């Protein structure tokens, strides 16, 4: 499915474009950080582990062997320092051999979430 197919209406398209610009416009670092995404489904807690491709104070691009719908709310766990932050899936890319490319926006993360100075 192409990125354009995920856009439902012009209002959500503008919101999506704005959010992607804000996420990508800031400082980011190419960094492979092991992460886990956690979510609730059918009254059970689920976890999938993956890694980041790049990180920023506002989110990351990660590869995770689990596909989600855009808008899905997740907990993102930095497996290096065990920090946890709420995240929203704002972009889902292609599925590769290792999993799905996911653009995750962090919701009010602590300043030291990644353990990096940006």
C-alpha cells in the first residue's frame, strides 16, 4: 500500500503532512537502538522487538516485525536504558524481511528518552 493510499481526506492529509514535517524537520540522528513496542489487544498485553533507523527528540523511524494501522497508540520501550514513552504510529512504510518500517511520534517523552543530546 502506498503512502498516498493511507490518506483518507484532505483534512487528515494536511494533518499527516504537517506531523511528518514536524517529525522530520527537527534534529535527528542515524542510530540503531533496540526497541520494543507494546500494545493491548483482546485484553492481553503484546510486545514486538525491533530497532531504530534514526531517532529524534520527537520520535523515530523503526523496523518492527509487526504491522499496525496508522494512528495506533503504542508504548515504545528503549531497550538500552529501559525508558518508556507513549507513541503514535504516524507512518507505515514497506514490509521487508525484518519487518515493517514504522514512523513513531513520541507523546511527551522525557528529555533523556534516547540518552542522547540533540
